[in-house]
């Protein structure tokens, strides 16, 4: 296929060459940069040379269309980190070439840094400027809500209510018993086969699963379980994020804050991304399992071990789009 050169390519080449030039200058004139290296970092020249290496590498990778998205994510974070030196110069009134600068100059420098990060993100088509994914037509996409909680009985339950999917609208339930037995409840064999190919279960039940959502609450019923959930308003994730962002930056923060993973590889070696659009925490939950009340809801302190990611430790209901390649 013939590649079509566009405005983004032109800007990428210009920015890439500029960063390469600046990076080289870190080696040619290191003494000019050394005064603004924060004192917390030993050996200022080493850090000047290190930043030069990253700037040259970013510039090269940003020019090449194939590596531009990765370079955009890396380059944006590089600018965030390097601003530490600029802030150090401002806060400690460090002179360059014997001259100190007024606050207005530093404010303008900060605004330019933010603008540059946004331009890099737009040029590389990453968060929050991502358009249609190049692999969109090859992806299985499921849009809906995942609700999860543990109970005093030791049962852990994850309900996936999918409004749109390759199977149409359906609800499935992943259920971990107190003894560790992992059970899938699916509405039909087609869904069951698809899910068990990707995740691990000890038992599969084919049952009609009735799901009713009313505002910020839901009721789920099948032969084995009767569940009720209610959740708070929560908070949205407003930015449109690329799959690249979800598998790198968002993966890190999801693991750090929620103890979950937004990207991984399934049992049958398919890649899967979770794009979370809203996070709400449960206000109440109840479960009647095989006619027995499971007690109060509680955090997920024990792993379910269905797949590469665990549910959030705190009982939650999340609006999500799952992408599977």
C-alpha cells in the first residue's frame, strides 16, 4: 500500500529533527545544561548526556511513522520528567550564561511545555487525540458493565453485562467458590466456548441469565444465583485513550491504584485491552447462592484466578469496553 504523506508527518519530521538537534547539543555543550540539573541527582554531566540520548532516540523514533505512537507516549513522559530541571531553574533562580529570568518567562516556558506535549500527542494520535484504531476491524469489541464483589461466605462474583458484542446483548457470570472452584455461568454454549477458550474455569453452567439495570442498581438472576447491586455515581474517565496508552501508562496506574490489569494475554494467546469509561464503587450488594444468603459484601481479598487480571479489591461496577485481538 502506498503511504500518503500528511500534515502530521510534516510536523513529526520537524519536531523529530529539533529534538535530535537539541539532544546532540547536550553532548556538544554539556556545561550549558549542567547548572539546572537538580542537586538531588549526582553527577550532573551524566544526566545531561542521558537526557541527550533520550532526546535523540525520541527524535528518530518520532520521525518514523511505524514507531511514532510509541515515541509520542515516551516523548510526552520525557518532557514531563525533564521539566524538573526547568522548575529547578525557576524555583532556585539559577542563572544561565550569567542571567536570571523573570517569573513571566518561566510561566511562558511552562505553557510551551504543555503545548508541546499536546502537539506530540496529537501528531502521534495518542491520548487524548486517538482516532479509529488501525486494527479496529480485527478486534472483538464488547461494550457494557463489569460488576464485582466478594461476600462473607467467601464467594467472589464478577458479572459482565454486555450491551454490544459479537454475540449481541448478553450477561455472563464468573464465580469463584470459597474452596477455589471457578465456575462460569453463560447463557449459551457459543458464549461459553468463547469465554472458556480465554479464561480458566473448573466448571461451566449453561443457564438463562436475566439482567435488569435501573439507574445505579442492577438485579441478576439465573438458576444458581440471585444477585443485587447498587453503586455510587463514581467518576468518569473522560479522555479517549489509545490501546497503546491502555497497555502502557494506564496498565501501570491500574495496577498501582486498583490492583487490576488493563492489558494482558489470554489463555489462548489473544491480546486483550480493558478501556474503563467510568468507575463506581458499590454501596450495597447481596447474593443468594443456591437458595442460601451469602452474607454482607466485602472486598476481594482472595484472587479469583480466572485470567491475567483480577477484579478490583474494592467492590465496584465499571463501564467498560473490552477489545480482543
